[in-house]
C-alpha cells in the first residue's frame, strides 16, 4: 500500500493535535474516557503531552536512545489550565523538531525493522497517535467528527502492520497457509494479512509459545480465507477498539476469523 507523503503526515499531526486540544479544553477534567476506561480527560491530555514530549526528545537528540540521552519525563501539573499549557509547549516543541529534521535521517525507533530507524517513522506513527487520541477526546466530549479517508486508510495498514504485526528481534513467526483480507470499501484497496504462530523468549525472561499472530503481507494472489470489510474510518477505529462491530462485515472461515479476533483482542494504546 502506498503511504502518505511526509508533508501529509505533518499536516495530519497539526490537524489532529489541534482538534484534540480544542475538544479537551472544553471538557470536565474528571470526565471519563469511554475508549480508555481507566483514564479521565485530564489523563488523556497528559498522555499525548508526554508522547509528543518523548518523540521531540528522540528527534532532537537523534539517533540516541532515551537511556543514552538521559531522558526525563516532565512533571505533571495539577491544574487543568497548567496541563493545557504543558500540552501546548510539548506540541510546539515537537512540531519544531520534526519540521527541522529530514525524514530520512537516522533516529531512534522502537521498531525491530532497521528501515524504521529514521525520523520518518515518527512522522507516520505520531500522525496516527494524534488521530486516535483525537477520537478518544471526541468520545469523551460526545462530539465525534469525520476521519480523513486517506489517513484512515493508511491507519488500517499501520495498525495491522506495526501495532499488531510488530515482530521483536527475539521472536519468530511461523506462517500458516491462511490469509485474512481487510477490505477498505471507500478507498478501493485492501490490506492482506497472513495468520501464523509467534514464539520467543523476551529479554525479561517471559516465554511465549504457540501465540496466535498475524502479519501484513503483499496481496498473495489467492482467495482470502476470511474477509473483514468496512470503510477506512470504521476499520481504523475498530482495529483500535474505538468502536463496536457495527458497520464491520466479517465473512469466511470461522477459525480464521477467530484467529484474527484473538490477535486483535490484544490491547494497544
């Protein structure tokens, strides 16, 4: 699937971050976030503040890791006005950092893929981070607005490929001859995944064996075992657990759908 241009990702970061801020500025700080039940509006505001603060540091000090640069998370203010001001400062610094950096320059990334260790990773990842948390803010305020189709289409691919399909260096993926197609009706395209099993031993000693897994692959040229169909916005929000199954069609082999649902049942934030 063709990705968006870096200027388009930057535009999305600006647009979605601004909407996020505008919506939360009018919220009760204690209002619960329906899509993140453990969070209040104040918690949601602080979350994106710290995310953008972190990535500003990663881009500014590229290609150092957090440990190498001695990164320290900012102290959380108590007053809501101060939280909004902290967000404004973090967002402005983040924008300045990525605007001044060439997307192809080496930079830290948590991805195990060598090609992701560039500033461009931050462009794409943070465009979608801002989009999803804008949805969280609007769900909190009860004021949902439309999602950009091109960004949401890219989001379906990014979510399946990176958030669910990330393969750490210490793990292995044993593919099976079964495919699930995620068909995006309003974009006229699909994201294909191959089912399989994940195993490995994490650095902290946790052992994974026979874990159901799923990875994005090029169109295999075969009939899908199962198909998940919806608009770009519906599929993107659904994959992020920001909406229910309404508007999402799931057809095909029941075992393949159960496997996909097991993978997608894992939490992502």
